[in-house]
C-alpha cells in the first residue's frame, strides 16, 4: 500500500470501551495514544473503576485490512453491526472517509454500540468489551475492532436450541400475549436461581448452570420474548441506592402497552425452587420507581396499570389425545396432553410413568422398545389434575395358528437358552420363501421372538437362531408355515409346530 507523502505522520488512536452498563470514553489527540487500563468489580450487574495513563508518542504503522470497505459513518456502523451480530471477535474495516468523521463528542465505540443496541437489544447487551483502533490518513483509514462477548459462539447456539425446546413445551399457538409472557416469566423464575457469588451473568449460565445474576435473567427473558414475537427492550438502572447503573430488567409491550418486567426481583433470594412471585410483573413507571431508578426519557413510558387477574385462569382438567395405545417393537406414535380450559394461565404439564425399558417417551414421541405395559399419567402443575394412557408394546403378532390343522412335532424340554434349530426339508427351499412370516418362533403370549434365518450348506436345510437368549423356564413354539415353498413352488400340506421349553 502506498502512503500519501504529503502527510508527515499517520495517526493511531485506541479506544477501550467496557459495556454493561456504562461506556468509558477516551479523548483524542492527533499524535497521542490514550492508554486506558481498568479494574472491574462485579456487583449485581457490573461496577467499574478506571485509571488513566497518558503516553505521548508517534506511531507510523498502518494496520492491514480485509474486504470490509466503506466511505460513510452509516456504512461503517452497518458493517460493524453485522460483524458483531455474527459474534466476530476480531475484524477490520477500511474506511475511505475523513479522519474527522471518527472524532466528535461521541467516540467511535459508543456510536457503534448505540447502533447495535438500537438494531438488536440482545446482541448489543451481550457485548462486554469493544476496543477500536484506527490508523491512516484521510480517504485511507484502517479500523480494527477487538470485541468480547458474554457468550461464546457455541454457547449462543446451545442457548438458541435450548430456548427453542423450552418454547415448544410451554407455549401454544392459541395463547394470548399475556399468557405467553407469563409462561416465559414463570419458567425463568421457577428454574433459575440468583447467583449470590456474583460470578455468573449470562443466559447460558441461567439455562446450563441454573444460576445467574440479573444480566442472565434479563437477556434470557429478552431472547424468549423475541422468540414469541413480544416486543421488549432492556432497561439499565440503579437499585439499592447505587450511584451508577447496577441493574438491568425488561420493558415489555403487551397489547400495545409498555410494562416493566423484572424477573430477577421476582425470584426469592435465597432461592425457593419452583416458587414464583409477581411483585415486579408488568409494573408502571410510578410503581417501579419506588425502588428502581433509570433515565425515563430514554425509554417508552409505562403508564397503564396491569390487571393481573386476566392471567390467572385456573386449570380445571387435563385431557390426553389418546387413552389406549398398542405398539409393536420399534413402532412409533405420538401422545399429546392439553389443559382445560385452553386459555388457562398455567398450561404446564408433567409426565409421570415408569417405562421399565418398555417404551421411549420424550413427552411427544413414543417408541416401543420391548414387550410390556406402561401407564402414562399427564399431570397439570396447576391443581394436579391428571389423565392416563395405557400403552401396550408387543412383538409382531403372528397369524393365528389352527392347532387342529397343524402337524405337532414332539415337544422338546430342558432346552439350552441359546439353542439354534436346524430344519431339513426333502426339497430345496425357495430363497424368497425364507422369511420371518414363514419361519418364526413365538413366546407363550404369541409374540414373535427376534431370530436370524439362514440356509446351512445347502438350500434344503434352514437354521433358526435367536438374536438373544431365551428366558429360563419359559415355553416357546417353533412354527414352519405351510405357505413356505420349494424352488419348484411346491408347498407343505400343513403348518408344522414344535413346542419347546427352556431349562
């Protein structure tokens, strides 16, 4: 890159910014770097103290840049925003405007973060540190960003997937905005505990560890409310007589009215599992201002008193969509439960059953695993109403055998539990006829046992071997269906049945 020789120097200006909740700005001088070192004390949200050391020197090094090019502040803000939304930690932007564009009463990191927050509250408040370094001259300026976040990229993906799963379980399309907000509030307050050690403060901590400070409560609520299309903002403020911003909560828009929602302060400390309060649920400005302080002019006004009674509709019953299910091993089906009335405030349902390895059931999809019967109860959180489904799992049931019309071979007793049977015919058996509909073993309940069928050395001899051991003391039946045929198409006159018992 060629340097304009008309300029006697290039300029390097570094800004450090610590975000959540306050910005710290560095002054600018054309030949001075302002080094800002800082120490951080965490109290509820973040309390920070800063020390400033000035060191004068000239810097003649230009920073290399990537393909991010722009020539206006608006384009610069957009490019930086896109990188931050993608959680890029280090990126560069080549700016072809003037150096004076980057100075002014509001420094570059502040402008960028204000722009990101205005576009996406959640993404903006997940930035914990933004360092901006730029160097060059008019029309040829390289800007380097060093950004850190509350969550790593992998943690953000984990949170997104977890939130999607939670939303599927607690939200229904038929619910009103009031009901969706309450379901989200109740889930967070019931399942998250406040971190009194002041070490955890992210939505990942809230969901993965079950413990967080107000930042985790509020950002998690923000993400979940966004998922169900409820507009909300994050409010920075002061509590407990603090002189700096040390708390954060949500401002939600329900039915075109704004309300304050503080999930953190609705969660008792010390934690009481599954206990939910509504002392800070959908408050007006006047109601919240009794113990919260914030710059009201920066946010929409919350002036309408909320009626909590509209969200307290009690559950009167639980209803399953099925009450009897019969499955074959490996077969799947679904089972769903709903509370009545459908607009009840608390629609949470717990599933109670002892699968004993008979079924797999995740609250929606069910799969038969082994023969047996399971009773599944759906129980409402509100009122403990319940409904029951009886699930029966069987092996594949064979066609009924007419014993009187079959050839009975002599019963075998004291058989080994891993016994394989060798069956010899007087003709070669058709390959297509060798299947589990024509040759199989039944247990005493007429359920098919899993077996492997194969020819021996020649096609006139079959081997039937169990895939797992028979049960000691039980009786089984080897069945050779009369439908089995030879290569020439000849079939047997009767089905052959041999009873055997395991030692």
